[in-house]
C-alpha cells in the first residue's frame, strides 16, 4: 500500500505509557489494532465493543482489547480526515478511561 492510502497515527504520552504497561499478550493485540487503524482508518466495527464516542469535539472512537475484569480499551481521535491523521489518546483499563 502506498502512503496515500494509509493513515498516519500519533500517540499521546499518556497513551504510550498505557501501552508500555500492557501485559505482553495485550501488547500484541494492541499492535494488531494499530496496524488495522493504519490500513483501514478509524472505523473498525469488527473489534469488540467498538463504538464512536458521542459528546466529544472531535470524532472519537474506542474498542476493547480485552473484555472481562479488568477490561482494556483503546481510544483514538480523528485529527484530519483529508490528510488521514488520527491520534491514540488512551490505552488502559476501562475503569480509568476518559469517556
């Protein structure tokens, strides 16, 4: 795929910390999600509990990396649809997620 068809993904320092603290098996799931975001964009309905988060200024989405207790989620925001730029803003447990 060319660079024109892939999305550019940033990650906030808070989300990077959360990613770095994931258990190894969930880090692999996160990396798969990262690849799908890059190739397919922000809308990923196949992912568990995927949804668009309403009430945010910018288009924001989330999904679960793992259900159960604790559940782990990832939240991302579309920064520029035309330039295909999104940013991962949170990686961590559901209970601490900034919905």
